[in-house]
């Protein structure tokens, strides 16, 4: 749990947020803020604890930080509460997590389970992270990929373009080039 919280703070700081920690009851919450957004993240040991306590945690955090929120001006419209758990959720619990996210009372919400490390944290926190692009290169046969591209561009030449038995002049003729 500590590692997840530490990783969470690093991700938020790398994204330009100022972070701090606060203990509410027996749970540590990470607070984050930048010029446009502020929020809280709570990491629960299991999904049933998350489902049973998220509303109380949201209320406690909002009550504790009410003066700060009142002074935040327009930023107070962008308050997030994220409720995360490293434990896997059952299908029923997954639906309940979705319902939390659909609840727009008081704050915008993020609810996720199965958060094992940095990649899952990044995926869960996407709504509050800056836009980013990650190129994903599929592990496929490059010859097959090239054949698909040729078939898209020049369907008539696709069967012969990469065939070593067909001369380049013949491929050019099939493509309609003057020979």
C-alpha cells in the first residue's frame, strides 16, 4: 500500500501537481492541486472497504478542506475524488465502481480496482493527467504489415508486389506505370 501511495504521488508530481498527504480516520489520502484542478486520492486495502467507505471519505475530505475549497474560486468546479484499490473487483463490484464514477454529487469521481502498479495508476488517473501520447508498436510480422499497406493502396499489386519471382518491371506494369 505504501508503495502504491508513493508511486501515486510521483505520478501526480510528474504531471505538475503539488501533493500532500492527510490522514482521515485510519486512511491516508493524497491531496493534489495545480492551477486548474484539485482533488484527493484514497487507496483502500480491498474493494469492499472502498465501496463501504468512499462516501464518508469524500465527505470528511470536503469538510476538512472546505475553507480552501471556498477560496479556490473557479477551480472548485474541478474537484476530484479518486478511490482506488489494489485488490481485484468481482463483476458485481465492478458495476458498483462504475456507479461511483457516475455519481456527480459534490465532486467528480474516479473509482478503480486491480491497481497493481504504475501502469494501472496511470490508466485510472487519466481524467486528471495531462494529455499524453504513447505510441504502441504491435509485434507483428513486418512483411505481413507491408502487404496489408500495399493491399490498401494498390489492391491489384498486392499479390505480386513482394513476390521475389515477379520482376519490378512487371509490378510497375500492374500498377499502371508506363513501361
